[in-house]
C-alpha cells in the first residue's frame, strides 16, 4: 500500500510523500504554506471530496512533499491590517511586504496572510489566539473533551462542538481568566466514531471575528460487557420512579462560568477493595440487550467507609433517590459535577461548600445496588464522562493550568 502511494507521486515530485497527522490549526491553507504545496493539491492527494471542510484533527493528510516552511499565518478580525498586526506582534508594513499586498486598505476579512519567519510551523488558529491545545488527538467517545488556549489580549470566546444523536448540548462551557481560556464538553460512551465540527468565535473590542472551525476526530472507546440481575427490593423500582429521578437530576445541570476547583481531582475513597465496574461498561439487565452503559466507576468497599469530595465545589443534591439511593452531587463550576451514590449515610447538605477531601457520607448499598460499593461519576455539560481521566494529574489539573494557574496535586 505504501509503495503504491509512493510510486503514484514519483511523477509529481522526486521526494516521497509525507503522512501528516493533523493537529489543531492545520487547515488546508496552513498545511499548504507549511509544505509549499497548493491546498487543492493536498486535497487531491488525500482524497478529500468536500473541499469546503477543513481536514479533521486526528486524521492523516498525504503531502506530496516539496519543502517545509516556518512562519505565522494571520487572519484579520476586522478586515483591516492594524488590529491584525497588533494581535500578532507585528506591524502592518511587515504584513504588506511579506504578502506583496498592493493596497493595505483593501478589506482582508477572510484572506489568510503569511509571514515567513520564526521556527514554528504556520497554524490557522481562531483570530486572537496565540496558542491552543486539545485534551486528546484524536479524542475518544466517553471522554470529557476540552481545549485550552492563550489569546493575545483578553477577549470573549464562545465555542461549539457539533455533536450528533444523543448530544443536543453542543455549546461548550467556556471559562476565561484574562488571556487564558478553557472550553469543555462531554461525549457519552455511546457516541462512537465521528468528526464533529469544533467552532470557536472570538469577540474583540465588541466586534465578532469570523467563525473559525475544524472537525475533530473522535474514536470509539473500548468497553467491557456485564450482565446484571437485580433481586429483592431493587427489582421493584418502577419506570415512573426512574423517570422522576432523571427529571430531578436534569434540573441540576446549570451552566456556571467559574471553576471552583483549584487543583487535580482526587479519588473519592481511600479504602476500597476493587474497582468492580468501570465507566462505559455495556450492561444487559436480566438477559436483555446491552442497551445501557455504566455512567461512572464502582468501588466495592465495606459499609461505612468514608466517602470524600474529589474537588472543591458546592453541594447541589444531598438526599434519597430511587435508583441511586442516598446521593450527593457536587457542582464544581464550568459545567462539571461529581455524584456519589448508594451511600449508607449523608454528612453534608445542599448549599454546603466543600473542599477536596471533605467527608460527605459513607459507603452503603441503598437504591438499586447489589452490594456495598461507592458509585462515583463525573458529569460535564450534562453528559456522563469517564472520571478516571480527571483524577490526579489528569484533566482537572490540565484545565487549571489552562487558566494560567499552577496546579498543586
Ligand atoms: Zn455504578
């Protein structure tokens, strides 16, 4: 296969093609400037049919290589050169010279401008951003999905990830701290493969910049399978009770601008026997279809083992639910919540402010449960995601650092 591709390009170029793994900012224009190739040639070589769509982050583009060039790629936020120059640490005269512009007063709204300088490869980022990083390339279904970035000046940022199917909440929770911005949302474990469009819009001095967008490849996760049979009192829970509980919980997820946690997320339990079920595990109840998945992590433990808050936040639920039993839900800000269920006792109340490590209750087997265990889950933007990735030096810390703050774990 490789030999066939290499041969196909011998007539175009004496060099062998490069297989470029697409990162954020690697748009057709940016890759064209980087390799000195016409963007249309890149699209043809890579077999892209929809030429209006940028290459997906996490996918591979075939480059019939001719060279590599470093520099900066600039786009104008307001059609003029002055603000573009200021935001990119350059001068209007340098942009004019480098790009051979005849009239610097001609509106340059959508025209990408290239300055061949520096050591970095050109990237096509949302206007005003100096740097953006993504939480994972490609991302995986069931993950919290996030970007963090630094802008040239403080600005308002909004972002969307265009999900399909179960995801109607495509708006990302964006939090800013001066020139630092983080944005996050969640995919469910049923999301599967896809290339949702990440779009970011900046607002500088009250003026909206042109919308930036690039697809982001999401791969399917690897999940375990589990068959469950509930017996005794658990089997008597009705669909009406389940619906009532879902309705009650849906009211909790409110967008919240500030993040309340200041370091990494910690294990909610110090003494446990084993992880008896991980996030995403496909579940068949009583021999039926694998129609549901496990929304959190189960830690089997002795009854009465203390359960702690994973991170700082505000308690928004502390009470009895039909399925989840004695439950505590903590709002950590920025659309991030953690839930702890099946507790034998509660040691906190709605409205309490908690710190990481504060005891909020004890392990039990209340609600729909087959034995003493702690179910801990993490919700991002109204979607249950894999909390494992947030623990210790994971996502919690990555986001704190994304706001320009040190993360003490
Ligand atoms: Zn569970």
